[in-house]
């Protein structure tokens, strides 16, 4: 069982919702990324999504675009991101790390080499934003051979047929994009999300994480009522942006923010669990 | 080079009762008859690949060999499928084709003339040069062929809002134009750098009622405008139609833009046959994203005796690294929804391009060109800023035609090519746009501020 599957199994056994923070590797400096990952784990992160910077992040909103530009200005490459994961793994053997990024840096590295080096560095899976299953056969096979999970996005526009198609190749968990738009966009319609998460779960057996539009403890709590995982990206990255000049303050600040979210999510989990017990 | 007279008895004449629609693109009624009675596509023959006799690419997933495809976020997969189905339905609908043909004739001004640049040809002292005058279209470039078609498609799909990306501004103007005519809201994304160097076109778009949004991310040029338009589309998918201006992007865009632009080549093929009694010896067109080039090339792909040349922007020179020539000096990768040749660094980051012409200043290229290059059916070369400028002035002074700087790259290449050919051979050049929009750029090189 993969590290991601194990983690979701533990969460399910203890009836808890996962908290999955996203940061862009190397933002604002390469040196801060590993300490930040460690601080997020201490604050209650269950899985870490690590963004691999790409020059043309067409699915990302302005907050994550700027994070990407900060990281690229520091020369952060896919190889450098894998090295960060390797360093993180020296002290943390259990928290899953999922890379999130675009295909081209992987194309240039070479599929086989990427799969092999990512596994060797301690990466657990990847969400390649612009690689739908239809185009991904070769890379999917190589990643699976290395024991890596393939995490996919599902959108409000995904039809039942597409959800099933993605369910056939996805592993670990799926990431439901809760609003039509780019990362950091819009407000959340919890009822609509609940309905769609239910529809997804009726079609595929994987845990469903929900992201896009989760800004604070309140929205995190709402999503925790309906999802297996709460995914938070832009809300973290915008705080990193305001601290870009003082990176040493980032791990504590983000740790505190995640602790608030963790508390809000746990409160929901408790009430759901106790209601279920009654 | 082999020369084929019209109605060569050695070739069975293919004359289908209805012109092929989906794969062959749309016909244009003024030249339809001529085109369908022209010699059929030659089978086998010389060249690097075995069979161009039955060209049907892309496949159903939008692949041209290993290129093309649909490399997009999940949020766009369903809208692209809707677009594919809507386009297929339009292709099968004679009313759609009739409406398109009428628009191309009455609004765009098609067919565009074929002009024998006799004086320029004589000065060059080689082959005869014929210009396909896309510069005489409404709005001054080939771009409008595509926007007219996509706008009709948008209307059929019930969309009320048009978005577009633009580099030089020609596609933005062409989109704003058709949006004004159909009463659709129009938002054009344009890199901040391009907004500054194409002021006149920005003003034209605003006059036409479009909102021009300067894009401040990345290199602030065409590629970033494309990213921003994609983001808008993802967000406003319900009411918005994205008019992509070139033969790049995810399937079905490279196919449908090609089909709409193929009117250029269909007309030119018939016009050359009528004028000279045979097919041209060579085609030349500039390639940024590559829509004017594919529009000219596509109806000739099966004519193996016709040599095909695409001309990229060599900027300051390929060796300087300051250029926009992915086919000449790049390598395959994935950007903007398709696999194609790209300008990228060793880590797969897209690098900034340079060309004097904003319309060629793009780090990728349409996937069909990538495939035509690898297959050997077309050859790609690059022309520097300086060479393009020289051709710009040369054509202006000898023929009284001021070409766009983009088209000037094709002219500069034709100049070189003509000198290697005999005076009884013919080169067909796509004069894709007029140079009015480039007055500021050219004047500033002469030290003038307009």
C-alpha cells in the first residue's frame, strides 16, 4: 500500500478529514521549502502538495503565478524540487508528498528518468495538471511501475463518463476543483460541492479532496463536512507572498494558519463522528 | 520539378458530388468549381515520406503523429469536447457553410486576388513571384477568415461572450470586428509589452467595442496572453467562446483554425491553375503560430511536386539565441494544450522570444507544422529582422505594396529562393497582412517618431 493510501486509511479509521496544504517549491527561496514542509506537518498537515514551478501555469490564478515567478527567479528546476523532497525525507518517512505541476519539465527530464528519480527522492505521487489520462499512457505506466500514485483533478464540468475514466487510472486520491476557474478563484457553494462529491464517490472508490476557494477556518470546516480532504493553496501562498522579504518568518506563520484550519476541521470531524454514534 | 497541366489525362479526375467538409475544411463558392476540377492529388512520388495521397490528420484525438493532442486541465476537457461536437455538426450542415461562404464573400471580400509581382520578380532575376493578397481582406490580414468562422460557431453554440488572445493585435482586431457585427461582448487579452508596441491596434479594438486587458504576467507577450485567455475561459465557460487565433492550442483548435484558413490555399491553387496552367513550384509563408502558412499549405499537401517552405523569425540571428524559431532551433515539448516544437531551456521552462514582428513572437508553433517538418513534406527556415526589413522596403518600393513585417519574412525567403530557380518557375507567397500596423516600428528604426 502506498504512503498516500496508508495515510487515508489511518484517517478513515480515526474518522478524520485530511488537511492538504499546497506550496510552490522554492517560493520565495529554495532554502525555506524544507523547513516550511516540516512546520506544516507539525501543524497537522496530512499530505503535502508541492508545486513544481513552470513558466506558463495556465490553470493557476495570479497568486500562484507570482509564487511560480518567485521560484523561477531563484532558478528552481524539477531536479531541485526532487532534491528538496529528498532532504524532507531524511527526517520524515511517513508524510506523503505529491508533486503538482505541468508536463513540460517532465517531458524534458524524460518520463522514465522522472519516474525513477521521483521515487528515489521519496515522492509519493504527482498531479500533472495538463496531462489528462488520454494523453498519459506512457508516463502513467512508468510511474505505476515505480509505485507512484497518480492524482487527478475532477471539475464541475466532468461528466460521469470522464469521472469513471479518471477513476480507472487515478490512485491515492482525486482532487475535486470546487469552482469553475483558476486556483485562488471564487467563492464556494458548499451544497453544490457536497452533491458533486457524492456523485464522484458513487462512481469511484478513491478518497475525494476538495480544493479551490478554501480561504480560512470557516470555509475549511464547511468543506470538511463533505470531503475526505481539505486542500488549501492560494490562501497559504498569499501569506508567503506578504512575507517574501522575511522568509525566516514563513514556517511559523503558515504553521499557525494551518493549526487554525486543523482545529476547525477536527471540530467538524468530532461532531460528525458523535452524530454518527448517536 | 514536375509540372502538371490542368486536367492531365494521366490522372483520374476526382470530382465528388459534394466537396469534402470536415477534413478538407470549408469550400468557398467563388472558386469551388475550379478547385474541384483541378488535378487530383499525386500518389507516392519523391520526398521523405511514403504517402501523402490520403491526408486525414489529425486523428480523432487531435494528433498529428506525436504532435497535437489535448494537454489541458480537466476543467477544459468537457468544453473542448462540446466544441468538437459543435464543429462537427456545423461541418455537416450546408446552411452553416452557405452562411460562412456568404460572409467570406460579402464581409471579408473574398476571394482575395492573386497578384503576379512582375517588377519585383524581374529585379530578383529568378523565378516568378505570385502574391496571395490576404492583406486586402477586411481588417488587413488573413486572421479574419478564422474569426468569421469561429464567431459563426460561437453563435450556433449560443455563446454571448467572445474572448481572444492577440500578439500583434491583428487577431484581436479581427475578433473585435466579428464580435461587433454579431453583437457579442468581446474581451481581448494582450501582453503589456505588445500593448505598448501596437498602440494603434489597441485603439482599433477599443473603437470596435472590445475590452483590451493588458497581461502583466510572465514575459508579458503573446504566450502570456494565451495563458490568461485560457484562465478566463475556464472561469466563464458557460457563456464564453474562446476564439484562438492560430493553429495551436488543444484539439480541435489546430484543426478548425486550419479548416477556416484553408480557403487561402484552395483559392490560390485554383487561381494559379487558371493563371499559369499549372501548380506553383514552391509555396512560401511565414510561421509564428502558423495559421496563414497552414491555410496556404494544406490544400497543396497532396501535390507532391509543389515544394513547401515555412519561414520562422530568426530575430537577431539564430546563433544569438534572440529569435522566435522553434522549428529551426527548438525541440519538442508541451505548451498551451498541444505537443509541438518549443523554445525552452534545459529545465523545460519556456524562454522569451524575440522578433521585430509581434505576430511571430511566440515560443511554440502549430502541431501540424511540427509534423510536416518531421515528415519532410515541408521545409522550415528562418529569416532575420534585418532581412525581413530589407524585403519590406524592397516590395514597398518596387510594387507599391506595404507588407506586414510578419509577411516580410516570407518575402525575404522568397527573394532568396527565387534566385535559385529559373524564370519559368513560379513561387506562390502568402502576403498574409498589410504593413499599416507596423508604421511605428519601421519609422522608429529610421529614427522617426510618428
